[in-house]
C-alpha cells in the first residue's frame, strides 16, 4: 500500500532535547506511527542525516540512553555536509551515497586555489591602466581569498556571475570598470584554469554531489527509511535534497523549532534577519504550508506528563518567538493576549547577567561551570561566537584544575610552532630590531644548537650588552659592530661573539634572500623552513623534532608541507618583503582542534557546533551587538542592490541564522545569558534580541524587564576578593651597618636626601634600572653629547682661546656628534640647538677666562670623611673647574634640563656643587696628568643651562661665596651620614614628598602607588 506523495515534515519545538527526543521516538516506533513508513523497519535500516558531525556523535549517545543501555543496532547516521553554511567555505564532504559522486571531478586544494588566483590578481595588477592594483604577493593572496569567497558564494547560491556585465547603470560605468575588470578573473580566466586541470571548486562539487544524490533518490526511492533532521536547508542544494526526502515514500524531514504560533501577518513579514526565514523558504520550496507540518511523534506540546517539552520550554519558546517577531508587526504587542504567554514559567531558569568587562564575564561563566560539577552527572555547555571569551573561560577554569578546551580550536596563527615561524620572519623583516630579535630569541622554541635554557641566558646577556638603549645599526653586521664598540670584559665579549656567530649561521641564508628583489616562492619557503629549524635545533634534538611535535606542531608541519608542495608551481617572483604577509594570509582561518582531553561534562562551543545539542545548563555569552549577532558582512565587490539583482542572499541572512541558533539554545530549561558592558574600554550595545525581550517583558507587566542578576557577579567578584584588606605600609628597610654603604658620589648625596630608598636599592640591593629596548635618543644621550663636546673643547684649549672660538666649539661638537646615536633627529634637532649653545659660549668664554690659569674638564676628585663610625669616601666628577689666580677656583656644572635653583642649593636639597667645592678646598681633585689640584678657595659656583633654545644657554650662579657654601654643605653631610650610620635609621621612600623627584627608577619596588594611595596621597 503506497502513501500519498505529500511531503512529510515534522517539527520539534524549541527547548526540546532534540537528539534525545529523536532517538526516543525511533526506538519506540521506527515507523513513526506510519509517517515514516507503513510498516516498522529495523532501526539499523534507517538513514539519518544531521547537519554536523558533532550532532552525529551525540545522536549515537542519545540512542544508547533511549535504549536503556542495552545493545542495539544503530541507524546509519551521517553528516549532511553543511557544517559551515554561514561561512560558505565548504569542505566538499558530502556524507552521502558514494555512487552519486563517482563521476565528479576532484576539488581543487584550498591553498592551491588561493595561489592560482593570486597569480591572476598580480597579472591584473601589473596592467598600467590600473595604478591602484596589487603590486606584491602579500596583497594579491589577500585579494585572492576574498575572490574565492565570492566564487563560493555564487556557486553555493546558484548564481551566474556572468550577469555582472549587465548589472550597473551607465552613470556608474566608470567606477564599475575597475571592479568588473578585476572580477573578469572569476568570470573568464578561472573557469578555464579549472577545466585545464580537471578540477572544480569545493562549493560546486558539493552542490553537484548533493543534487546528484537528490536526483538519484527522486528517480529511485530507497527501500529503507530516510530522515533528515535539524537542517533548515539554508543552502539551495541542501534544500533541494530536503524537498526530495520529504516526498519519498519512506522519507521525512524534521525541522528544529518551527514557530507554529506566529500569526499569518507575522509569518508573511518574515525576512532574512528573522530566525524562521530559512524554514519559511524551505516550506515554500517543498510546497508545504505551516499547517501541514506535524509535531514530532512521541509527545504533544499540550501534554503536561511527558518529559519534553516542559512547560518552561513551551512558555520560553512562545515568549522568545514573540519577542523576535518581524519588526514591522511588533504593533501586535499592543493587542497581545497576556494569558497566552506564561511569563513566570518562561522566566523560570532564565538568568541574565551583565559583567563590567569580558574578564569578569569569563569569571562568572567559570563559576557557573564549577557549580555544575558539584552535582554528579550534571552537564553544561557554553555557546558563544566570541573565541577570545571562550579562551578566557578555559583559562579561568584552570584555577580549579578543570581542563577544558574550546572545541572550535585555536587559530593556527596563535600556536607556538607557527608563532615561532612568524617571529623569525618579523625579525628578518625588521632587520633584527631589538624587540623583534628578543621576541624570537626568548621564544621557548629558540635554541640555536644550545640547550634552550642556555640560549635564553645568552639572549638576556645580549639584551643587556647590546640591545638596551638606542637601537644598534641594522642587521647582523650592526650587532657585530656594536659589540666591537661596547666595553665588556674579555670572557663576556667572547661568549657574545660566539652566540652571534651561531645566530649568523642560522640567519645569513635567509638574510641574503631578503636583500634581493624577486625570489621564487618555493625558494623562500624552503629557506624559511631551514631558518626556523636551525633556530629551533638544540644540542640534542633536530629543529624539526621540536617544531612539529604535538597537535599544534603537526598542524604547522602540515601547513608547511601543503605550502611547499604548491609553491613550486606558483608565484615564481615574490618580493621577500611581501612574504610574511603572504605566509600569514594563507594561514588565516586554519584551526587546530584538540583530539583528546575534552571534558566529559563541560563543553565550550560555537553556535554552529552547538546545534541540536542539549545540556542541564546552557550558557549563552558575548550577547553584544557586532558579536552575537555579528554585524552584517560588507561585500568587498558588490553593493546590496547588486547582490539582490544577482540573486545572492542579503547580508542579513547570517543574522537570521544566528537568531535561530540563539532562540533554540535560549529555550533550554536552565539558561544563563551574559554580556560585558565594556570591551577594551568601549561601552557596548546589548544584543538586539535582549533588547527585544526586555521591551516585550515590560509590555507584559514586568516593570524591570530583563533585569540583570547581581548574585553571580558577586560570586565571581568574591573569588579574588580577600577577606580583609590591609593597607600596604611604606618600606622602611634597616640593614646592618656592615651592609650600609660608606662611599657616595656627590649626586648620590642628593638622592639620599630626597629618596633614601633609591640609595638602598642601588647600593645595598645592587639593582640598576635597565635602559628601555629600542629607545629613542633622549635627554640623557643629548647631555652626554654636549658634555663630550665641551670636554673636548676645554682639553684642546685649556688656557688660551682660539682665534675663532665658535668655530672651535663647532668642531668639537662635530667630533662628539660623530659617535652619537644614529638617529635622524640627532642631526635635525640637536645639532641646531648645539649651534646656539656654541654661539652663546663663544661670547661667554672670553669673559670667564679673564685671569684664568687653566681650565679642567671632567675632572675627578674625592675626600675622606672622618669623625663617623667608619671612614667614608665622598667622590665627584666635576664638569669643569677653572683654576684662577690667588689660589681660587670656579666650579661649573652643565645642565641640559632645568638646573636647581639657588634656594634649593641653599636649603641643602641640591648639594652637588657645594660638596664639589668642599673637595676642592681639601685639594681632592686630580688633574688629567694625575697630579692634585692644590687646596683652593672657591669663588664661584654656577650651573650652565645648555638648553639650546632662544639665546642658546645661560649661567645660573648659585653662590659667589663657595667657601661658606662648602662648609655648610659638609656639616649637613656629616650629620646626614651620622644618622644613617645608626642601624635604627630606615631608608625611607620619598620621606618628604614635596622634595622628591617626580619619578624614580625604584618607585615600583617601593610600591609607592600602593602606600601613597592608602595614606590618602595621590596615586602617581
């Protein structure tokens, strides 16, 4: 007895455990009460097609549960093949009867396609008519990927791109000429290339395979039952298959969450952004009306005694379907029958949380997951399109030693092995700039033929010796040259020279390629692999053994193997400077998925992967606009009207698919909705679905609408909140006398007055601040240059002046600047300022040298201080001391920045010059030839402010009675040192804030921000 050919279509209400209900119904009755077949069939004879491979695995487990654990012969469960419908980057895995695809040509490899298209793009860009076209391989590969996506879109949706020629009106012809010329690659050249190679695009092969299967089943209906479950037929070829299956004598289609309650006006208004749009199109294609769709056997929506759907999920489904009704029909809310939606039931088990930032959002989700584990057998899934948030949650779970991986995988570009390959390219491209080079050498993979720990140790030594401060000259030669100029102990110099030799051996072959203009892609790839393997090799293992181990390493190796196998036939001329862009672009979108280690009860899934799956707790996270749903994609080639005229789906179609995923998951019995109020410091906008739900709830008599729950925020916050907060005390170290320094320079005395803790850290803990990496030349380097120039001038002309003073000063300046930082700004900005300094000094020198015996530059001095518990030495290096008649001297100090004021000197806060005067009075300075300057009276103490601005410089006299200033400073120094000879005296940090410097190298060690804030001071 044959049944009528009317399509057999079922639906399962949202909120139903889809796979469990599917399995339970088939275990109970394989004929589905005559709807699937007229007589019962063996369960193992049924073919079930599902949209994802994950759903296939989960359905097998559902059958096990439905059978009560007894052994059964499972149906033939296969993936439908539209795993990546939204992205339309199809894999060509058809999942159907192999005989339907036997005569189809093989698909072209994705990378080979991108490289072939890149060659066409470069050829197009070389046309002089298109000056803005891509000129290098990196740009070309990027455009090739976008072009491949357009080709797949058109193939998937059955659109003929030849219609592009007739699309654009005449007024846009000039603008369109460039785009149309580019698209000729896809319209004309690409089909010929595929034909020559006997290949087809992945999307085309998949469509042909699906259509071949549909045609085969339509012509010869299979004798066994066929059921397609969970698909909405969002791809036209899939929709055709569903139409055929629905009309088979033993076929049926099961739709997920078809809204049978939406009124006719609302159904008519359903558009591409609506969650029901795909199913509306499918019903139209099959010729079925909504009224013809049956509820899945085994339960009825009104049956209260059945396990699913629950009254909560029914109410939730009605509430959310109503909230997401087409926008143009929301006026129906004014006349809504409030009794039709049980709001209390709908909101039972639904929790909405707003987190301040994604970090707190991840912590909230992690606490919810941890709570799930408290109940044996309880399960939870996190569904989010935000992969960064997913990784944050996985990291948060580690605080409880709960390993959980993002099932979407990790981008290949973020894996250690691939990252190492990329860092090698960055270092070469930036000619071994300090930051790029250290990123490479400090990577765990780096070894250079040494033990990894030894390599990192040498990298740190190289960093301190050569890479801190202004950048060395470019490349390996620049590093070698810098090493030769740097003052180092012989053993350390030899160690670094040997390390640079190893680095040179690894880098030199690729460096030579970087110096050329055009290189075959294959040559670059081979050299790149050799470079990475040489860098990764240890004293025990080959580089390949380290680079390609583990899942991420295997994925990296497979990528390189594929690239190398395709490189020989494509892109014979590549600018090495564009290779990194090409390399990164080809790897974009490749994921590394874990094979093992998945948690048995917790999962982190993307919306696509979560389809048809259920759990005790479902968490929907990242519910912000432009995250979930994502913004409608912008077509790089076609405007909206063009897409519509061609027959391509509108960009909002992706939003409709996302809306359906959200609605299905949100109807689970227990749901947690989360979003972050700010992302990267920018306020976010709540997802449109949440805004709709909030508005509807307020209209249904819930004044608070979708009210955020604060409890889970408090729980997550409590994870890291201490029971009590103890204000951090300012440090007050009191080392033993033996550890306290007994030698100070005159500049350190000022530090001891203003910030004793800095002296403690420097002289007792022996800590020195490192110069910044890749530092630009700053005030320190400028000061060094000016000191060097004036030192040379004074030593060249110690007693009498040259005829042309300014010229001699400029010559001394040129000599100093020749060894200065290799920076454009040094010559462009510093030299003009020095010229102004030289002009001012050419006028000042003749006046100051009246009565001069001899001037001394950079002259060292010291004196022994007695009368303390220990003998203490005071040292100094005066910028300039002028010997004058009558046993008198004048002492000058050069300042490029603002010099201390007379008041600061007289108050003892800037004792440098008075203490130098005390050393001069004691005869403690030594001339260049080693002889001592005799004790002298100090008749002048001055700062020379060498700003280079306006007049160029100025003399700031701080004392014309240097002897008195010296005596007072020495008395103050003795009292200060006597205080610090007492072991009970602490080395305080900033004891007098008003006199402290704005910033110190040791403020972070002293935790100044913490204790100053606790004391009510300003946080700096």
